[in-house]
């Protein structure tokens, strides 16, 4: 986070806090959760992570096959290029280029910015996140909380009263306790 963004964030939090404390000092109830602990406590979350890890392992295996194939063709070409005809050299170089493109495309397709990894991560985690948000909503409404913050988010909390930690209540709500 850049200095300017951090300054703006701190200023915004302080401004927001000042407004809340001056307008409705005794009526605002704030709680927080620890989303990492909640995710770690949920079997659905662990299952989704395992499914994603299995996919990544599969993709890494496929990538290794492509990379090994490329390395074999390159090595074979280096050993034989002195005795190959110009036509065979061109064919082998074209094959090497095609394999390099395949490796690059595979990496981008699976692990790139909008790759399959991120799509699958979203697909697998969406039901988990929906359950968490529903549980947070129930706990917040039952406890009459005005605001619930996630202590693992980018929001800076300067002070946290442990009495307002709703993490266990959210976990219990998810587990139906």
C-alpha cells in the first residue's frame, strides 16, 4: 500500500470514527470477526481448498509433461543440429517455437490473471462465502451490532476490545450450534 493510500485510509477511518462518536456515541455497536479463523474452522472451506489443490497438482503435472517434451526436443535439436538439413532445422525450430507457445499459453490459461485457477477458486469458495456472510448477518442482527469488521481485511483497526469478537458466534451459527 502506498503512503498516499495509507494516509487516505487512516484519515477516512479517523473521520468515520469522529463522525460516529460525535453523532451517536452511545447507540453505535461495533463488532469484528476473524475471517481466517472462520475459514479454517469450516469443513466446506477445507474441502474447497483441497479440490483446488488437487486441480493445481493435476495442472502442474500437465505443465511438467509439456516442459519435459520441450526440453527433450531442444536437447535433441542441440545434439543433432550440425548434421540436420536446413529443412529439418526449420521444422525442428518451428516445433520448438510451437511447444514454447503451448507452455506459455497453458500457464496463462491455468494460472494467469483471469485464468482457470481464479475461476475455480471463486466457484469453489462462493458457497462458503455465502454461508459466512449469512451467519455474520444473523449474528450481527441478533446482537444488535451496527458494524462488523473483519480484522484480516485491509481496514486498519487501531484498538480492538476482545469482548466484541464475534468469530466464535459466527462459527457456531455456521455449525448450527
